[in-house]
């Protein structure tokens, strides 16, 4: 979406309110009323006490940390994708299985957190410690955990703290000998996989803080292994480790850089953080997509990129339109509306006027599924297909068509109609958008995508080039612009998409499951996916394919727009 001045003022007001409330809560928490979560603030992990002085000799260890951080970040995304696919299969079986899955992972997590510290040996308290050793209270760097007096368990100090306190412990300066390398290795492996298995359960969980925590342990581990070749403190290695794992997993270099610097309040680390983020992102991009793109694809959201693919310049919108198209008359029979709503999952339907309302079939506009459900629920029907209910809108209020804040919406299955009501008619004219966005069928698919994205549309009507055909050829939604759908219809374009690589023509299996469902028989099984595939209304498939391949060989895919002749 575009940045607007109204959004700027809203963000400014929200930030001001958050700052005032946070300052008030900090003053309250200073009195000890917030328990373990009372140490937060604007600067969560302050490392300004450590002066950052780095030289050329520090670059090889930092680059090594960034490279392996990118690899670990891509592996994190890979494992998370596999685990979430497994969780989806289990969650689809019902609420009981979701609760059992969450309980099972919780029990395993508790066993790890309480069992692994028994493997660590007790360490004597440092003589120059700035904190009480062992720690007094439920937080601190020195957990006693079954150790004798004046000793502490470093692994328990990492596990038996809140995530914020653990990150502070790992980021702390002058603590190079506070943790044993074996304890850091065990904590890194445990937090790495527990973060993966904890996400996607039926409980509040996230990715950002667990990745920061795992990255801090990874940075500490690298600092212990190759820190002798550098002048950097192990705590600074932990900060860079968090940046490396965030860059390898989330790939948001600028945002992560700002977040890391604001959380640590140390601008002197800016060059190293930038270097680590760029390297880790570059390495991870060679393996897979960022974690948020993987989650979007896993959930099946038809997310469109901000730019058009080069191969879209070779196609017109008619080349991706699939059918059959479901339209309504201006005055439609109630039974037909119910049948189409039950058989399809479309959210928008073209309304076409026919005689006697117009001399020839004419596109009147677009009516939404939600509006049709409101009309059926209110039962403002008419008995004749020729009578127009011009005052029908007076029986409705704006609240009837407003979105419900609860997230609940009407379903066609919940609306009960008698046999007599199914034989009646409803006037759609007062409830139809008479000025929907339309494009001609010969328009470039790339231009249509830009229009679709810039305006923020959900439906784009495709009109015929000539007036002797039906008033509307098809309707485009986000699914029709998805690469999986386009390449599924035109697989020969796959090679031009990856022309820099000697890619072979893909097998039909590359088609996305959602696209496959859209291009299969649909009206018979009531699937909620889109329309079944039909031949393009322009040239036959063989002629269109040959023409596009000839254009591709001549270099038309780089700067020209391929158009097919209308039938």
C-alpha cells in the first residue's frame, strides 16, 4: 500500500501514546511490581558500556560468522516449512489434535529445559563479578541449580531466565569466561530447534525474539571458537550473531539493522552489523526464500509481487482468463443465485442487462457475494422478472452491508429459503457497482498487474475487443496473476523466465495445488477454488504457443509486448 499523510499522523499519534504509556509503566515497574518482566524499556539490550574498536584483523571472523549465519538462517526456514506442513496436517483433524499437539510440544520443551542443565558442570563464581553469585531471585547470570555454595550452573542461567534476560546475559561485555563452550553449544542447538517446533502451535508464539536469542548463542559460540583471531568481545559477537541469523532467516536488512541498533543502543556497531546482514542475506538467498514468503505460500495466500515478471509482457489478459464465467441478470431468479453461490466461491459477479432493460446484452456492473447474501437474508424479493424494485434500497441500511468486527460473516448454507421464495426474483440494480475497473482483452498482462496492484483491486473485468461478442469475457483476481497459474497455462514461458539459466521445460507437476484446483472441474464438487480452465478466447493453444515462442526467440520478451489477435 502507499504511504499517506493520514497514515503518517496516525503513526505519529500511536507512537506518542506508546511512549507516554511505556514511560509510566517503567516508573511503576521500578518499584518491583512487574516481576520478571519489569526490566524492559526503550533500550532492551543496552551494550553501550562496551567500546567497539575493530580493525582489519576482525573482518575474517565477522565474515565467517555472517556466511554460516546465512546458511543456518536458510536451514531454519527449511525446517520450519517442513514442520509447519506437518502441523497443518495434524491441525486439520480437529481442535482436540491441536491441543494435544501443543501439550506434547510443551511437555518436550519442559523436559529439555529442566533436563539439559543437569548435563552441565558447576563453575566457581568469578571473583570480580559485578552481580551476586549465585544469583538472588528468579533472574540473573548465575543460577545455582543444584550446585554448592559459591558455584553456579551456566546452562541453567541461560534456560531459567526470560528471553530478554538471557539475551542480556549473552550480550553482556567482559563475560568471556562466564559460559563454557559446551553449554553454549547445547543451548544453541536446543533454542534453534525449540524455536522451530514451538512456532505454529495453538499458543502465542513468534519468530523474532527466538531468532534473536538463537543468534546470540550462535554468535557467542563463534566468538569462543575463533575469537582468539579477533579483538572483539564475545558479547559483541553475540550481537553480530543475532544480526546474522535474522538476516539469513528474515532477509530484511534495513529493518533488522535499525532494530538491532535501537535495541542495543550502540551506533558504533553500524558498519559491522551492515556487513553481517548483507553477507548473510546474500548467502541465504542462494538457498530459499525468506521466512515470511514461505509462510505466505504455506498458507496459500495469493500474494502478488510489486513488479511484473518479464514473461508477462508476452501475454495479454485473455491468455490467463479461465472460465466458465458466472454472470447474473439485472433481475435474477433467487434460486439461480442460491445455486451459483453454493457451487462457487467467487466473491464478485458481473451483472449483465438484457432486453427489455437494454437493446443488446450490456455490462451493468459488478455485485459482491457479501451483498448477495445480505439480499437473500433480508428476503426483499419481487414476483416478476420484468418489474424493477427501484425503491428496494430503502429497506436496507449501511450497517447491513458493513463488515462485522467479530470476523463472522454470512454463509449461504445458513440462509433458509422456501420453495416459493426460490421461484421469486431479486433486483440487483440498486446494489451493483456500476463503475468497476475494466480492461480490454488485448491489454498486456504486465500492465494489468500494475493496475491491479496500484489501485488495490480484488476484481478486474475483462471486456471483448469487438462488440459482437458477450459484454464481458472474464474476470481477473489475484490468483490469475500468480506465476504458478500463468506458467501452468503457458509452460513454454518457463524457459524465458529463467533465460539466464539453461532451464528445461517444466513438467506439469510445477503447477501450484491451488492453481490446479482452479483449472479442474469445479461446479460438480462445490470446491471453493476458482474457475475451471477453458481455452483462451483468442488463438488456439498450439498457434498461440508457436507465436509466443517465435517472439521469444526474436528477443521480444525483453522490450516488446506480445499480443494475440482477437478471434
